[in-house]
C-alpha cells in the first residue's frame, strides 16, 4: 500500500487538494436543491372547480353556490354542482333550492396563487384524477438517478472520474435548463429524468475523485465536509424557493450554474490512483508531478520516475490492468458479501429518508420553515456522526444512525395524530439520523471497495438507494389501509438494516484497498496468512517431490 506514501511525498493535503476539493463539492450545493426541488415546483395550492363558462356568479349567488362542501365543512376540490344552489344545506348534503347533483371539474380549476404563483401542478392541472402524475414526475427523476448510478458508475471505472464528471456537468446544465422551458408535462419529465442521471453520477464521482487524492487520515473530514455542503444546499433551496416562487424561474436558477461548473471542471486532475490501477504508469507519473508543482513540492516531484513508481506500485501494475466488471460483485465471494450488505444499507437509508422529506405539506406548517428545520438538524447530527466515525469507527456510526432513525420513526407511528409537536420533533430527529447515515455510507462504501471496482461498487450502491427512493412513495399509499402503516414500514426497514453492519469490515485508519486480494487479507487476515503458508509449503514440496521421483527412477 505505497500510494498513500506517494501522496504525502507530493504534499499530502496541499494547495491542490484544497482547490480541487472545493471546486468539486460546490455543485453539491445545488444537487441537494434538485433532489427535493418538487416540494416547491410541484406544490399543490388550495384549489376548487371553475364554474361553467355560462355561469353568472352575481346572479347565481356567488362562487360558493357552485361548490359543495366535504364532511369537515371545507370546499370540495374536485367536485361542483351541476346547477347553482341557494339556501342553507340540509343534513343529507342536498341544498334547499336545487338538486344537489355534482360533477367533476370539467372547466378546470381555480388555484390560490398567494403562496405559489405557478407550479407544474397549476400549469398542467395535476390534481384530482391527474394527481398521480405529480408523483410520477418525481419517480421518473429517481429512475434517472438509478440509471445514472449504474451507467456512469461503470463508465467512471472504464474512462476515468474526470471525463465522466465533465460530461455530467454539461448534461445537468442542458437538461435542467430545458426542463425550465418545457412546453408540456411529458417533455418536462423527460428532461428531469436526464437531470437525475447526471446528478447521481456527480455525487458519486465527486466523492471518489476527492477520496482518491486525499491521505488516509483526512478521509473522514472529507466525508463530513461533503455532508455539510449537502445540508447547506437544503437551506439554499428554502431561500431560493422563497425568493423565486415561480417554478420555471426556480428550475432555471438551480440549473444554469452547472454551465460554470462544466467550464472549470476541465482543469481537474484525474485520479493518479485510477491511472495506476488501469496500468497507465506514464499518466500516473505526470499527474503526481503536476500535483507536486501545485503544492510547492517541485523537488519531491522531480524525484519520482517510472522506476520509482514501478517499484512502489508493483502490485497495482500487476493486478490492476484488467478492470473488474459489475458481474464480479456477484461472482467473487468477498465482493458478493460486500455488495449484498452495502446494498441493504443504501436501500434502507434512502427508503426511509425520502419517505420523510418528500411530504413537507403533510406537516401542516410552512413548507419553507420545515425545509429549514430539516436542513438545520443535519448540522448537529453530522457533527456527532463525524466524531463517531473518526474515533470509534465507520461501523458503529453506520449502525447507530440507522438504528436510531428507525426507532424514531417507529415511535412516531404510535404517537397520537393530535400530538403535532411531538410527531414533528420525532420526524426531524429521524431525518437527522438518516442524513448522518447517508454521510457515513458514502464514505464507508468508497473505503471498503478496492480501487479496481470502487466506482462500479459506488454506482451499484447508489442504484439500490434509488430503488429505495422509488419504492418509498408507493409505500405511502398504504395509509389508505391505516394511517400509521407507512411509518411502521419506514421504521422497520432501517432497524433491520442496522444489523447488517456487523458483517462488514472496519476501515478506520486503513489504507484504501486496490485489489480483491487486499480486501481478503484485511477482512480475514488469518485466512490470508494460512493461504500464504500453503503457497510457501507448496513451493518447498515441489523440489522434494522431484527429488523423490529421481531417486525412484534410479
């Protein structure tokens, strides 16, 4: 494991690391906005049926003469009377003067634009019988995230982290801008799906590229910083949505900056570790020497040569030339065990997380306030997670965050509905624990997979997270059976997943593995030691057997 020593030789955490890490994590501020953007761009304002075109409201008795009321006395959102009604309503729901017959809103709807002047719901009437289309738009975005994690995770291991990042920034800028000018709902969904594909890859490649350029002792700090940037993005979304309530303007505002990210990403330096694992030693030397110059270690960089790298990175060169495919995650027993355990953690974290954060209107208070509170709880949660990660290890942090989140959600399921403060507090605490779990799983996955398949493993983990985010809104439909059923499911899954961490290795203070053999030696050192002893024994046995055969022949 000599690569960490090479990083220290060219400056460790120097000017280059500070600049590239800062520029690489800036786009994550707006990525957080894109993930939960539809809380605001697809908000459902108060609405009711539009009266017929021939209606004379001043003569008919006003708008309410056309609108029935529900059992709570509120105006119906999806029905209207076939003819105007006058007089007080009778207990059976009919009116004193009129038939009381109702019909759907055939002439459209009238929306309360006081909070949201324009959303995709008001523009394309995604209410009543078309209400499911609103959720479909968010599900299609998550499908894009799933596809992007699989596709671009594989391409990043084949083509490199930098090239894929450059492509993703451009794709996000173009597709996000086009979504802001979408003439109809199907076109909007198409561009949102493309945005999801590229944003998934940006989050994965940003983490991987930065981790591979940082020394061992700084990786926990890096993971925490990235987590805090994502949390700040939630504050940013609340401010932007409040200042720019029109959905097209808001969509454009969070997409155009990616053109700037695309331009400066050309100056990123590709991961030297990826070059080495790909067998491209000349590019590895060039990248390390360039980093040495930026860090003010020109003399140390000049000491590096092809011979030095060949001696230091002999193992990477002999075992890393053939890149592993995603099939290896299931074919190799060690990788299969990792893949199954990490997939469960990714799925559970995302499943419960999006079950909480994508229903801000369900809290009954200001959406902007809830968005800020949900962002604020991440700050102490991720600080505690960082301390646990850095001093106790990744495995205790991962287990505790999922277990506490699940317990909070399960307790919330049995708290009475009218205890709104308690329910909101438990939801906020659970969301903070899930945010800490996300923070830990990103770092943990990047550290536990070997370099030859790290990005593919990150991509597959993120894929399972997207499966969780797609399934999550479907589970919310079980509330029709019993209001607390979704919460029981959202809580049970992370509690069960927390037990999986017992089957994962600890990575605190460990160098990044480059090959499956490194992983096996670390995971089962006793087994690896026995294997090496068997190989040495076989080497000694071969000459003895040959000598015995010669004596027998004589």
